[in-house]
C-alpha cells in the first residue's frame, strides 16, 4: 500500500497518479511547443523575414536625345522646364544631373501613394551639342520588413513624364 501526497492510503504507485501523469503530459506539450517555436523561428529567418531589400536595378525607363545647344544653355533650359512643370526638384548639380519627383498621387484617394522619380543627366558632347537622358522610375510608399516607411522603386509602366520633359527642353532651345 502506498500513501498519496496528503498521507491517505492508496493502491496506486505515486508515478501513476493523475497529477503526476498530467504533469508529464503537460511537460511534453511544453517541450513540443518550444520545439515548434524554435523551428518556426529558424524557418522565418532562413526563408526571408530578415533578408535584404530586393534588387530594383532595371526598373527604370530611360529616354535620351541629343540637343543642338551648349551644355550651359541646356542646363538652364532643363532647370526652367522643371520649374514650369512644378516638379519637386530634389537635386540639381552643375556637373549635369537633376533629380526630381512628380506629385504624389493615390487612386481613389485610398490606395498606396505613388510618384515618379525622374533623374536627368546632361553630358557635353561638343561645344554645340549636349546629350540629355531622362530616367524615370515609379515609386510606391510603404514599409518592407525591417525598414522604416519609405519610397520603394517599382517597374515603370509609362514614360509620359520623361517624354514631356525631353520635348519641352527641345522646344525651348528651338
């Protein structure tokens, strides 16, 4: 005859009591839960929760034209066209590069904000000719895992803004 935890006589061995049996089962579930969480954590890390941002190279659409005017004239005309189009000019570098952004827009006033990033490069070919290239990239505002909210590049669907800039500069310079 065995004694229970409370000192009462019992015919069961202490290892077979319901409390001990429940404790073993519960401990088994805890171990399985710990194992499952560990495997899930390793899989998340390996599969992509903590990966770098995807390569967005090749998303841009580039249009180029040769202008029959000097570098300084073309630079001034490009600056004036960007002002007239009311684009947000982020950078203008006298070495021949502009970075500008179109106005942010949403479809139906609720969808993710979008804009177009325009990079304009001027390259002096000779004293009387300049190469003008306009690169456009669609951007979407949002959050990627492990990043702060920011603009992320997407593939360009049209190059209407780039063509308009090229035409305007060409028309301005005659």
